[in-house]
């Protein structure tokens, strides 16, 4: 597997040359793309050199130990260094999700369970918001359809990193593992007999698409306007400010009524549409390449769950990774990182196994 690194040396040298040219930096998007790839190759090549040097040093120490036994102890330490570098190199060589450097859009939808499911969707939204706060990310609600008791029938939120973020730590790289059905077990506020109910909410995670990522022709769009419904101020139910956009070639429909002006709602709807089109294109590419990337569950059925939140036991269980802990209250308050770490490690192990095969 490590022989592939030698082929990367020429690419690394070429990128170094291109990044030194003024014309490269005249195109900000191109410069950003080249810099990202250059940084990836830097990490791979530096680790490969470390691995190779440790092996050469271990071989030299082994030869010296034949005449001087005091060198024998060095051999063991150098071999341990080489194996540690080899493990890091394996991980660096695993193909990355091309969307892992992007911000994220999350759609949380209530499912089976009526009002209780909508309340749980609100709990999930707050969990993601508090997790984002802990990481210094910004969140913005793009569209929301609230329930009568203060939950959400559906809500779309953008999660954006601020400042530079290291590889694998962007909003999409981490939150993509949240896609699927989340099951909750607790006594609903509407339950008078104190019985535990099971309900579910669905989460869909998409990379936030820039305008240059997706080409959308105006002729492919059908745009309808209608009156907003639900809470939202004086303009609700009095003006046609809500917007529904249909992308005719794919049949994808998005609507937004969260803002007071029709123009703002159209802009938000277009953000969601771009993200959905980018996600659809990536799903198609993954399927064509038989990629083993975990698909997100798009139906809110309690039997198709990725995680269970058990309130009576204060327990959270991830059914994909086997992760289990009894600090559900802390997780819902934003302490989501250990759960996500288990997903990242499981995904990395699967990718490594596929690569070695």
C-alpha cells in the first residue's frame, strides 16, 4: 500500500511549483483547492519519510548489535516507532470523502409518535446547536415548521465552521454520521398514565454547496409562492412570502417560509436545493463506484434506527458502532463528541479493511 506514496512525490513537487505562481492565486477557488491537496500530500509524505527512516535506523542498529549488544535495545524502540508511523500512514492513505471539507445542512423531521416525535426533533435540534457552540461553529435556521407544543414537524439548519478547521473536523465530516433515524424512549408530556412511549425522528445531513459546486439552470426551476403558515409575525397569512422551488429534471422540491420577505425565502430555498443536488450527485457517484460509504436512512421508521435515546435509564446507544453510555442528559446538552468519535473510528476501520483487501 505504501508504494503509492512514491507516485505522490511528483504531484507534490508539481503543486509546489504551481502554488508559487502569481496566476494561481488570481483564482481564489483554484488556489484553495491546490493548497488543500498540497497540505494532504505534505502530511502523507512527511509520515512516509518518518516510517522509512525508522526502518533504516532499525536495520542499522540491528547490524551494529551484532558487534555491540548495547544496540539491541534501540532496535525494539525503532521498530515500535516504525509501526506507529505505519499506522498513521495507513489512515492518511484512506480515501477521503470529497465533501469532508464542507459545512453542513441538517434536516430534522418528526416521524412516528405525533407531538412527542416533534418535541424530540426539537431536542435533537438543541443538541446539535449546543454541540456547535462547543466547537465554535455558527448555526442558522433556514426553514422551520413548528408543532403546536413547541416542537418541530421539520426544521432545516445550516452549521458553519468559523476560522480554519483541521481535516476531518469540519461540520459535515463529523455530522454526516448523524444521518438516519433516531429513536427515543420516554414518558411523553401528553401521557397521563406515566407509560413509556417509543417514537422517532429522522435526520438528513448534506454538505453545504457553494454556487460553483452545482450548476442550476433557471429554466429547470419552477417557482411558486404562497402564504406562510404558523408563527412568524404580522406578515404571516397576509402576503405571499413563502417560496416553493421545484427542480424539474430531478423532481426535488424545497420550500421555505421562515423569513418575512419572498426574496429571503427564495435565497434560503436555493441554498437547500444546491445542497440536495450536491448530495444526490455524490450518492450517484458512490453507487456507481460501489463505494462502501454508509447510506443515510431517509424514512422515519422506528425499526430502521441508528441510535436510541432511553430517558428512564439516561442511556444513549449507537446501533452501528456498539457505543453505549449513561450520560444522555450531557449528550443532549451538546456533549456529542464521544459518540461521533465512535462513528469516525468505525468508519475508518471499515475503510482501512476495504483498502487492504
